[in-house]
C-alpha cells in the first residue's frame, strides 16, 4: 500500500508537469460548458422543460472521463512499456501491477475532480439542478468510468508505442464522443443513431447520468451495456497486455 501511494504521488507530479494534459483533462470540459452556457438560447427551456445546458452537462461530464481514459492513460502505459519502465519495475519492490493501480487511481482522481468542477460551474453559473438521485448518479458515473478506463487499457495493450496509443485512442474517442451527444444531442438523433448510441459506453453513460440527474434510475439496458464493455474490453486487455 505504501508503494502504491508513493507511486501515485509520483505519477501525479509527473501529470501536472504536462500542461497540455492538465488543460485537456481538467480545463477543457468546464470551458466547453461555459461556452455552451454562454449562448442565450441554450439557457431557454425547450418543449420538455429542459434547457440545452441541462442536457449538455452530463455529456460534458462523460467527456471528462473519456479524455483521461482515451488520451492520457493508454499513451502513458504504452510509453512506459516502450521505454522499458515496466520491465525494469520487475526488479524492484514496485511491481508493474502497482504501476497499473497508481495510474488508475490518478485517472479516477482526475475524472472525479473534473466532474465536481463541471457540476459546480453548471450549478453556480447556469442554475443547473444538482442530480436528484445522487446514488444512481454515482453508480452511473462509476460504471461509465470503468468501461472507459478498460477501453483505454485495451488500446494500450494493443498499441506498439506511446505515439500510436495516443493516436489510436484519439481516433477511437471521436466516434464514441459523437454518440455521447456532444455534437448532436441524443434526443435529436434519429432512431438508428440513437440505438447505436445506446450500445456505446459514453452514449449509455451520458443517458444514465441524465436519467439520474432527473431523479430516475438508469435504464437496465444502459447499465448492462456499460458492464458488458467493462467485462469484454477488460478481458481482452488482460489477455493481450504486454509488460515489455
């Protein structure tokens, strides 16, 4: 446990030495929310009583999860493997598995911090109601993060280098983010796109967070989809992951 905490502290220090990663993971989601909320029409209620800013808040939350999961996490692990860091760890008391735990703890801390900042900005600046079903919201958040983190580890397990892992993660992240509703809200998608969105990790995650924010329990379909992504992608990543 001591080794895990020390390694986590070291990885946190290294993370904050990369201004680009810090901006995109911690700064971009709140900034995007402010940009969306600055449009007057996006603060006006629609026919269903929801404003665009209300609908986009869960999408921005899952954006924060996806950024750390699909850009930072796979690139970092693939780079450590490429440079022989994981191989050298085998000769020290800090095992490669400890490195994995430290990276996941860091990713979790960063994504939770981003979520809290986004919810605070949404509430204070745009009067977005806080989640009416907090337990369901936490469950939806944990399952979304789990699905995305193992997907990032799957990219890291298959990519031959750090640069290729970053490129592959970003390339895969774009369509996943589209189906989360960043460019076209899920309610505005046609039946085919919405059905595809239901079976993507961020599409299911964004809708689950939206449901929990409204005080409803997430649909079992969306919870099952995120669980399936976690189990399947996690199993493939564990099978294919190379420490050197």
